[in-house]
C-alpha cells in the first residue's frame, strides 16, 4: 500500500507540472527554453527603394579605393582614384653632394581583412583584367585644401610614373636592399604591395633638386611638391576590372605607403667615386591629407531605371546596394500601423511588447556570382529630425554608467553580416521597432547600405566596393522577399 501511494503522488505531481507548461507560441532556433523567443510571430512585408548615395568626406579613411570596373550590365562603370600628400623623411633632409636619382618607386600596401577566405581586399577581377595605373603631380597644393568630398575632381597634369599589369593582392614580392659599403641584399616584402615606378627625371627635378630652405619645413615642401594623384588609364586597361583597396593607416616603415628613392652621391672627400644611397618619403594621413574620388556611371542600366523612376506602376522585384559611395536602399514599414491597429483591436489600453524584431534581407538568386559577390556586411541606420544619420538604439552600446540596456549585445547580435549558406542578411531592430510602435521615435527615414567587413560605418561607405542585389516584397517566384519578423506579446 505504501508503494501505491508513492506512485500515485508521483503521477499527480507529473500531471500538475505538465498542465503548467502551456504553449506560449515560443519561437526560436535554439531549443533551450532560456533562449527561446516567447510570444506570437507576425511577418510583415516591407517596401524598399534604390537611392543614390550622397557624397561623403574621404579623409581619415585608413583604407582607400583605386581601380576601374567597366561595363557591368547591372551597375555600369565605377572608377576610383587617390590623391595624397607626400611628407619629408626628416626636416632639412640632404641628398648630399651631386645626388643623381637612379630610380624611384611609389609603394602602396594592399589593405588586409580578417576574413579567413582571403588575405587582401580586391573587389572584382584579379585573374584576367589588366590595369594601367598612372601617377601625376597635382596642380594645387593638397595640404592646404579644405574639402575632400568623394565626388571632388582633382586636377593633375604633370606625368610622374605608371605601371601596367594585373593586380596581385596575395603576392609578396622580393626586392633588393642597398647597403652602403656592403653587398646588396634581397628580402621578401612583409605584405603584398603595388609598386609603381616613378620617372627619375621627375623625382630629380621635383624632390632631389629642391634647395635646403624648401626642405626645411613640411609646409614649404608641400607647396613645392604639391602631392600625387594615382588613377586608372582606362584606354590602356582591359577586362571587366575591379577596385583594389590600399592601407594608408600603418606607421611602420616596412608596411606604410611611401616614395622610395635610390640615388647616387659623391663619396666623402671625393668628386669621382659615388655611393648608392636610399631614402623613403612617407605618405601618412597624420602628416598631410589623403583623399579619394569615386565616379559611377549607370547609364543604360537597370540601376539608372530605378533611380529615374523609384515608384513605378509595376513594382521592382529587386533593389540595389553598392559600396564606394554608390547606392543604398530606403526601407519603409508600410504595414506596421495596420499591425498595431489589428493587434490592439480598438482597445487603447493594450500595449504591444516586442520580444524580438528581425529584418531579413534576401539576396536575389543568380546575382551572387564571382567576381561580383555580395557585400560581406551591410549597415542599417536611421535619420533623425535634422536629417542626420544616426545608429539605431539596438546598435548603441554606451559606456560606463551610460550603457544602453536595449543594446543588441554585440555587432554579431545586431547583425548585417552576409550568411553565405542562406544567402541573406539579418538585423536585430527590437528596440527601434518598439520605439516606432510606442511613438517615442519617428521614422524620418530608415536605410541600409554597404559597409566594410571590419569597419561598420553609417556614412556612405568608401571602404567597400561590393554590390548586392536584394529581393523585394514583390520578388519573383523562387526568390525570398525582404521581411520583418516580429515576436511579440500584448498586455492590457
């Protein structure tokens, strides 16, 4: 009898626990109830429109674009060039008596990424396209300029050097170091670099032959040697092309941009024998401006059609995003008010609590083909009442006592990284959607754009060249439309 009572008690406890676990419509990819998303799920369609990016300042980027993409049937052509101030190796630097230039090289280190799939950053074709890069001296002193917008054209007319060939962003080459009084040595460059030969006569006349007074101050040197512009000679280039990115942030002598000058000078107490010497003139944004110019031509492309007619009678099935100051999307929560009204059902005391909100952006099928693969990362931001770009509350961490309790938790949790398996991007905008529903924030414009993998930037991205084609809510059969997943509960 004792055992029967124990069995009956166990059965009653079990039935009680089971009845207490009523379904709450929990939705989540993790079966652990501590991580499940509780509440009802509502999927809302969204509207998306392709919009051209505004010009943005290009100083202090760290990474700068250079190259030419031509005849992309969807995105047309893109051209990027770089202008740079050259600094002195030291004040009052002297080349010695009777210095004559042997050779000079403009050195540009390729930018690197933390993406394990590739070491360096080039968007486009590195296999077959041939590029001719030309270097010219600027017509005006770059160091005293005030505006460095991405659409600014920089006049440069005096030839300084060039190189023609393929981009080799994954190749570290060997060079010969000159060691005075000893045998020259060969060494492997620490990182892949683009090395452009400069005209010896140009360097002789514009650097070596400058008097000591001109080299006594950086401002005087910059006024004489106005700066360099490097661009693509489109007539001498072939193939579909690409945009390469170069790192101007390093201060390490072995990996920073510079002009290397090899020259001969008379030995001490001799007017006959000469030594070969070497010096490098650094190129660093902390010493003088470095800037980029980007030009896009969408003539005759589907992109131009959407820019010209953003709201056609027959909705577009895709929208377009593009880095290097190209294109962004404006998204609209067109059905959000309807969702709120239906959920409250006329009861003003009903409050909708957003447990999680996810913006899901799907890449249109067949548009993710190399070399023009989708962007590794997108950015999501809104406009404030003044029309300025600001982060969503979900992407504001805060510091110290001002930490934001509604922060998504990390860049990965906020999202925007490309999911190669599912071919989509996902953003968390739980706090932002709650603000829109509660009326504490107005939607003055919500946008998505391209971003570099490692440097999230709500401004027009110049550090990413990628372009992406997204499906809209009117997507073709077989394509998944963009959508907003809302996990919510309502209280009275």
